C-alpha cells in the first residue's frame, strides 16, 4: 500500500510539473499581443522558462522513482542470503544420499557373501546327516549281535559302555548341532528378511537370492524323502531318533513362533509401505506444482530482465538528453537575464528534493547530475542483483528435478521388493505344510518305536527263562556242544572286532567333522556379530533418511517464501515499468518543447493578427486590415492627455480572445517586474502602459512591416 501511495503521489507531481510549462507558454503567447516589437526577446524568455520547468519535472520524477531502490536492494540481499542457504542445504543432502548409496552397495555385497556361506553350511549339514545315519546303522547291527551272543556280551560290556559314552557325547554334540541348525535357520530367515528390507530401503532387486531359496527347498524335500525311507527300514534306530524328534519339535515350535512374528512384521511392513506410497504420491504432486511454478517464475524473470535492459538503454539516452537540455538551459540563461533568479530558485528546489537526511545536495547543476548518476547506479545494481537471483532460482529448479527423478527410481525399486516379498510368503507357506507332514510321520514312528521296545523287553525275558531251563536240563549236553559253541563264539568275536574297528574309524571321522563344525559355528558367531553391526548401520541410515526428509520439508517451506518474495519483486518491477512509461511521456514532451524552441517564431503580422482576434490560421487576412486595427488602437492611446474613455470602454470593440490575452500579459508582466528588481525602473510606456517593453527601441532589420515607426 505504501508503494502504491508513493507511485500515486509521484504521478500527481508529474502531472503538475507537466502542466506548469504549458500554462507559462500560453501566458507568454498572450503577452506578445501587447508587446509586438519585443516578441523575440519575450519568446526566448518563455522558452528558457519552459525548458527549465521541463527539466525540473523530469528530475523530480526520476528522484521519486528511484527512492524505492534502497528498500528493493535490501530485499534482494535477503533473498540472496536465503538462496545461498538453500543451495548449501541441497549440497549436504546430496552428499548424504551418496553416502547412503555407498553403504547400501556394501550391505548388498555382504548379504551375497552370507548367502554363499549358508549354502556351503547346508551342504555340510547334509553330509553330516548321512554319516550319522551310517553310524546309527552300525550301532543297530552291533545291538543285534549283542542280543544273539550270550557270553560275548558279558565280555564286551565294558567296550559297549565306552562306546555308549562316546555315542552319548556324540548325541549331545548332535543335539548342540541341531540347536545350532535351528539358530542357523532362524538366522537365515532373519537374513532373508534383512535382505528384503535392505532391498526395499536400498531399492535393489534380489533375483539371485530367490534362486538359491528354491534350490534349498528342493534339497530339503529330497532329504525328507530319504529320511522317511530310512525310518521305515531301520526301526532299531528309534531310540536315537526320539531325542532328535524332541529336539526337532522344540525347534519347529520356535520356528512357528518366529514365523508368526515374521507375519506380524510383514503386515506392519505392508502398512508402512502403503503409507510410504501415499507420501510419495503427495510428494510427486507437490513436485509437479513446484516445477510449474518455477517455470512460470523463470518466464517472468526473463521478461523482467529484458524490460530492465530496455529501461537501462532508455535511461542512458535520457541521461544524454538531460545533458543536452542542461546545455540549452545554460545558453538560454545567458541570453535571458531576467530568468537567472528563477533558475537559481529551480536549482535550489531540485537540491532540496534530491537531498535526504543522510546526504545533502548543493544547489548546483553538477551536484544534481551526480545525484542522478548515483540513483542510476543504484538502479543498475538492483538489476544485476535480480539477474543473480534468477540464476540461483534456475539452479534450485535443476536440483529439485534431480531429487524428483531419484524418488521415482525408489518407487520402482519398492514395487519390485513387494513382488519378491509376496513370492517369499508363498514359499514359506509351502515349507510350513511340509514341516507339518514331517511332524505327523515322526509321531507315528515314535508310537511304533514304543511298541518295539515293549516287544524287545518281552523277548529278552523269554530268552533268559529259556536259557536257564536249558542249562538246568542239559548240563550234560553242554560239554559236548562246548567246542562248537566256542568256535562259533570266536567267529562272532572276530566279526564284532571288525565292526568295532570300522566303528572307531567312523568315530574318528565324526570327530574331525565335529571339529570342523565347531570352527564353522565360531565363524557363524562372527557372521551374527557382523549382521548385528549391519542392522545398526541400517538403523542409522534410516535416521539419516528421516533427517533428510525433514530438511527437504524445510527447503520446500523456504522455496515457498522465496516465491512470495519473487512476487513482491515482480510488483516492484511493474512499478518500475510504470515509471519508465511516465519517463517516456516526459521525454516526448521534452522533444516537443525542443522542436518548438528550434522552430522559428511566426511572422509578426500573424502574431499581431492572432492577438487582434483575426483568424489568420484558416483565412488569408491582408496586411492593411491588420494596419487599420493597429491604427485605431494607437489613436486611442497615443495622445499626451488622458481621454475620458477608460481602457475597458476602448477595448469593447475587441474580441474576447484579445481581452484574455491582454489580462494574461498584464499578470506575466507583474511577475517579470518582481523578478527584475536590480534593473532601474523606467516610466511606463504610453502605448502599452508597461515599464519593460520594446516600443521605444529603434526599428531593427529583423522585423516585418513598419507602422508609425514601430516594429510589427
């Protein structure tokens, strides 16, 4: 509102300054009707006054238009500081995004390495399970030999106890291995979840990991089929399998609990992903709006820049034109001695208008010019600052477009991660169904194993009873059959020794493999530590991402404020354009005045005829008619004695235009007498009743016709 009021006042001043020279010109033209002999001198004075008045109006308007430059310059400086801060923040965000991408690549490489390690561990576990099956087969054969042999069993009890201790140790180790396998499976699931979440956050496809998961599922199905066949054929190994079944049940329960937790996490992840999609859609819409607004602002800034360049050229031309006007005003000042005091007062008024509370301008043309040049320089600095601001806004628009492209790529990667997550859920369901079928088969085998134990106990009791009765009844036959029994027992002992040796070899192999498994378990611990470290890194990256999003929102708010400031700048530029238009109008008026000053004055006859009320423009009035009217006027005023007729009665025959010119000339003459106090006063002229006229001067060669010794 203040700026609009200021522009209205400047326009009002401009209108007043434009009207003053025109009024003065009309007064001087009418005055010439009463001063025909001194027409050229009065016209020169009027031209001087008109030129000086136009110059003062132009300078006053320039001063009013440029007083708004300091405030605009301060606003542009504030905008420049804000744009610099935005650029620094955008650079920091770019660096953070680059570091996040590098860490994502490192996480991807580590995840691939962990997948390969898991594949190797699965192969080793399959080999260990096959070797354990072989050991259990040898143990079953050893128990069969023990049931058939009588006395050899008592001799080999100590060896069997040792073997049982070893087997117990092995079973404990196998139980530990099962627990570790369960931990490994859970770690593998967590690793897959981590890879999926990492792929989601890092927007990376996981096609290779899906192939490895399919191969593992097929291997597990084959191993389950072989285990079923072996469980049917080897019922004697149920004791060892019972402990394994219990451990497997516990692990399955833990796995089911983990699967439920993972389902909950997946549901939460889906909700979070839907929220993220909505957020991304909002961001894309906002980005499109910002892009359109930036394009509009760029177009406006380009048009404003062109207008500023045009105004600069016009101002340069105006400066040169003002210099010419100043030179002409000096020449007019030398010719017209009466206008010196008016020029001094004009310079004083210009100095007062151009001076401010911080700087004082002296009443000289040089000081006024310097002040105008300083205002022009301020205007140029403002235009340069606006151009720099435009360039910075373009850079900010380019950075926004780069961020929008990155957000689109992230959306595509998130969609691919969703498809992969659905495939993983389907495979998990298939594995759960297979595990449930395995549980049912294991329950059936446990029931069969209990029945087999009862049958074996009953058979042992029956065999002991039969052996005691046989010893009681057939004590005599024992001596005869002793040799044959000893021979058969020796053969059985040899067979048992061979079996024990083979079993020792298998046990050595198992010890070596158990040592390797322990080493690998230690490696797993390290892998889990690394995985925990990676999880911590991922959390830190998520926090950094949230911080960057908050900073992005702040940057958007600052961009909105910058747009508001750009609108204010556009308003200022519109005001500057209006001032330029006013300056152009002033220039046109100045040119017209200069043309009027350059053109020679009309002939004395035309001037006198116009002042006498004759239509000399449209009709060819003869000179004798003008002379007759002048003679009547001279006869009325030439006598030495005043007549009884007043001036008003003498001029009743004159037209209204002549009377108006007469009154205006009198007023102008009064102003001239007040300005020329230094000259000596003269008695009034008997013709025109004025103290300053050219009636008493001799006839000069530059005039027109002569009537009664006076210049027409």
